[in-house]
């Protein structure tokens, strides 16, 4: 995402001062705030806005669909996390398995050492070092510090090292750190493919985030992750407005006390037709890619920058059926013991991964569960054809497909979209271009809530502060 320190920071500070509202204009509390998007970013933004601006501000959350489907809020909202199902993993290169987990811990350790030497242990330490720096964000946000750009946030956490990771690939970052190409090709690439549908050419920072989640697996909430969003929305006491936002326009409105003020008019399609509401602050928590949210910005001077950065298509296919073990080289199904199969780069492979979601029948015999029909989740770059499904499964009786633009198409060097689109319009999804994850969305939401609060009240000393780690050490 970035290489230098002083130049970008000076530009960020300059743009902050140019765009900051005058204290004389904004010394009163805001009346209404709009949040566009009710996913984890939007609902957590509403939650943090309520915490900062207090009970009197009206918060509207717009969502064109149903409330979207972070560990950070699970305990606070009283939700529970289901126990992991366990299971073994294998890495397939299109011809054979280059690595298969064993149910015996000691054998797994020996196999890892044999195949990759100390690379797995070194990877754990390398990722931990990155995370230790990144987790400073929670301390900074606890003290209400905010950042006016994604690059500024990352630089405050990890300095030039994070900028180098943003501007280079995970392959380059790990080679520089001394990891073997075999380890990168087999382990790292397969993790990138299952998490982001892309290989080791994604930027180094998102690659590290991906590796951090590989060991613990994906967590979920009983009843569905959408309960997190619903809980945050309820806790924020925000009003949910169903409808697709069509445009945002800055307009001059008369004050009751005389004079005028500038507000943002948000127009949207509702059940009763085209409707509009006016707001002091707008937070956008949905990708502004035209294929995903076709929002028009009207009559802005200067113009709102167009954000056309592409997103990567992923397809999730859920299949209830019997897996064809011979496709993966197991002629005797009784020897097949894997729950998850990750894949390496191979033009002949049409899937990124396949994993068992759950056996349909609750049997005691684990081998029978694997042999019988189960629900499998297949990630692929394209919709699977009937021929491909017949290759993967001996038989199946139901198939459900979901195609979506899941993540940015990472192609470093990255330049993140602006976080401040206008004086009081903020774009949370800028952070996706550093790394796309639920926890990242929540961090971006709190940063945007703090940033909007400090810019409203002109608390410039709480924005884009460098050396916060040392400052907080001396203050405490």
C-alpha cells in the first residue's frame, strides 16, 4: 500500500486540514447520521457512532437486502460460538497430495519437519510479529485515536514494514523473510486460494491476515453470523431503512434560527417509491464498485472520486452427496480420511478447495460419516458445470450455488481508496484493499466513527498522530 513515510503523511495532513469543517460551523451536535450498508461494517459503525455521539443523534442504517450474514462482539451481544468439527486436511496439486494431515499429532509434526523443515514454526512466529503490531489498533482506538486514511492507519501500526507488505506480494514478503519457495507454493498459496480465491500474488499484508486465520479456522455464531449484525443494530438503537440508496447530494438547507446549513440528501428506493432524507454525516459501508452499489454523487465540487477498483468473483457451491474419492487419487474410499482439501495453482484444477460442512446423519463411526452422504462446500472461481460436479461426486441429490464478488482483486502495489470522500462522507470499505475480513470491517467502522466525531468537533489532535505507541507508554 505504500513505501515512504514523510511524503504521504504530509499529503494526508494537508488534505485533513483542507477538508476539516470549521469549528464555528460544527460546534453543535449532529442531528442525523446515515450509514449505508447493514453488514458487519455498517452495523458496527452504527454501534460505535451511538457510543461517541450519544443518545440524542438519530442514526439510520440503509440496507437493500436483508441484514448481512467478529468475534469482537460475540460475547458482548450474548451469542455463542459452536464447537469446531475438527477433521483432517490435505493439499492437492492436481496430480497428487503433497501433504496430508495425520490424526496423530506427533506424526503431523514429523511430516511437517520432513516436508518443510522449520518453515511452519517460523511462519507462526512471523505472523505473530505482524499481528502484535497490528493489534495495537485496539489500544489506539480505546484511547479514541483515529486515522484519515487506510495507509495512515497501517503506517502508525507497522511503519515502513507494513507499507512494503502492502506494496509487494506475500510471495515476495516471505521470500525476503527467508521462507522456502516449496513452502510458499504448497502451504501459503493453498491458504490464499481457500481464503481469498487468489494465489501468492496478493499483497503481503492481506496474506499475513490470511495465514493468521489458517491455524484457528473460520469461526461462526450459532444461528448464523447475521445475528452479530442484528445484535449490533439493536444495541445501536438505529433505525433500519430497507431500500437501495441511489444517490447522495449536498444541499443547502435553511436553519430555523436563520441562515443556512449544508446537509447530505440521501435518495433511495423504498416500498412507497423514491424517497429522500437529509443528514449531517454519511458513512458508506458497502463497496462503491458499480457492480455492487450503483450510488451516484450529485453536484459535488470538487467531484467525489470514482472508485472502480475491481472485485474478485468467488463461487460457493453446497452439495449434498457422496464425494468421489478417486478424483483425488483414492481408489479405495475406505482409505479416504480428509474433511478439507486445499489446492495449489494448477490450470487443470477447477476448484480452490472442498470441505465437509457437516455429515447429514449423526453416527458414531467417523469413517461411515465420511463414506456416506454429507454436505460439502466447494469454492471455485466459476460456477461448476454438471460434468465437473459428476467428477467431484459419485452421486448428489441437491446443489445450491452462491456467486458473489467476495473480495478485492488484489494486485500490489495497492492504493487504497480514500476514506474521506467529502467533508462529512466516509468510506469504510477503503480498508478492504489492505485486507478483507470481518474483524477488519469492525476496525474500519470504529475508526470511521471516531474520525467523524473528531472532525465534527475539530479534535485535530486525535487524528493521524504518529508514534502513538511511545506516546501511550509515557502517558500510562
